C-alpha cells in the first residue's frame, strides 16, 4: 500500500534539502491545512513546514512509522472536523511521509508512484474511519471491540447491523459531528463494508443508505420517531 523509494540506498540528508513547493493553489491550501493540523497534534504552534519535513526525513523504519502515525492523527482530526474523505486524502498528499516518498524521484518516476501513494492515503483514511466507528460502537454497546470482531458479529443480520449504525450515528451526532461527517463514517461500518465488499452493492447506494440513516436518526433525535421497519425496507430495496 505504501510507495517505496526508487532509490532505497540513497539516504536523505535533512540538512541538505528543503521541501518542494506545491505545484497548484489547491496543493498550497492543503499544505497549509496539514501544517495547521500538525501544529495542533504535535502541540507546537510555531512549527514551520520545513521543520516538519525535516523531522520526518530519513529511511529508518521508526521515522517512517512516526510519519504515518502523524498522518493518522491528522486524518482523524480532519474527519471529525467534517472534512470529506476525499479532502483528507488530498491533505495527506502534503504530509511529510508522502512528500518524502517522491522527493528524489524524476517526474516520470513520481507519476508511476502516485497510484500506490493514493492507495496509501485511501487506506489510511478508511482505517481511521473504521477505528472511529469502533470507538463509538464501544460506547453504545458497552463492550470493547476491535474492527474484525465487530464486523463478524454484525454481518449475519442486516437488522442488527442497521441498528448498530443508528446507535453510532446518534452518538456521533450528539458528539457534535456534522451529518456529512457521520454519513461518511457509516460507510466504513460493518454493514456498509459488507454490502460493498461482499454483496457488490454500488458505492452510490451505500452513500445513499448512510445519508438516509443519518437523516432518520436526526428525526428521532428531534422527537419524530421513525420505525425500524422503514430502515429494513430501505435496506431490502438497496440490495435488489
């Protein structure tokens, strides 16, 4: 999932390099947002991007793991702040881990490396979303889960999985997350993943289900109850 350097034996000397500037305005904005999030995560309000870049240079596995951990922390913060998964992927492209992967590459080599880097960013965002789902599931069920066990425990019953989604959505909304953020979260829950990965339901249908579930939970929270039967019927319609 992670792009390897084309020059594995070429150790980057932190004192001899400076981070390259983004090529687009969108990239510059994403870099500013990444740096702002990194300052909050690392507790250093005066941190510059050059300092951040230098901190995570080097080929040591510990350094790369630290850079990936920073990406995970920033992805979590960005998702909780209602950034879409797509926006967070763009954000991670400006992180020191991704930038380091392409620093010594020629334009042709960089182009060849981009698909693996995209996979890395997508996997990072999905992993963070799944862990966020688990965190809420732990609260609403009163149990301590990991994602594989939570998945196995709920994919055998659509009703149980949908009810879990409702509870997680309610908890996330009560925690102050936006409807958009919660809908994206539900798409990485056991029900959404099972429908997409096993039953091959199109992503658009999963997104529609998630948005509908969030809307119905909001109605419930506004004291306008919606029957479970309506959720079941919508799930059955999606699978047809």
